[in-house]
């Protein structure tokens, strides 16, 4: 499955609050793929999530590297090469991918998250560990449904045929 990523300009992203605080991470240093849910309505926009991260939490930018909507749309958050702010002690090693919603992803969203994981492995040149946010931090994110799917290997319908 090829993926198309809506870049930051495509969703009208704000620039980072402090560009000097943007830390670049080589893909070779990535060792894990961390799945989250935004714990918001599924129709929430990346821009509103970014606004919340920056204005309410005081972060430099949106926390995730990528976000995925139920229809399979992928949005670039911080992207492949920028340190995330999604999982304490795993922001350099982990690529953070957030499902926009709350623990009830569609099959399309799961296929897209899996395709993004496969792309991440191809770009890094090695297999990344599959993690739910709660695997690396004290949280209930990404919820029981998503965590069970990640723990089971992130299989999608075509994998089961």
C-alpha cells in the first residue's frame, strides 16, 4: 500500500514556536514506532491538535511525527527527521503516530498506520519495535483496542488472507 502524506503546508500548520529548539534525529537512530490516539473526536483537525499542544501544553509544536484519520489520510506532524514530543524518553528513538480519535480506528486507519510503520522500517533500514504509548509510559493511551492490535503485531485484513 503506497501512502500519501499531507505535508504541514497542506494542513496549514503553524511554524514551531522556537525554530532553534527543533532537534533533528537521523533515521538510523529510530528503533521503535509508538502508536497513540489523540483522545479527541475523530473529526478533530491536525491544526486544532497542534494549537492545543502549543497553546495549552506550551510545547514547541505538535507532539506527533504523524497523524492518521479514519479515512486513511496521513498528516505530517514533526515528520521523519524531527524529535517528537509524544512519549517521554522515547521521543528520539520513537516515531510517534497518532490515530485521530479515541481507541476505535477503522480498518482503513489501521491499514494506513501499518503502511506508515512499513514505510518507517524501509526508511530506517531496519525493523522497528511496535509499541503502544502505554508500553513506554504510564498512560492508558492508545486505549485497549489499539493496544491489543499493536501487541498482536499490527496485522491488517490483507495479512490474514
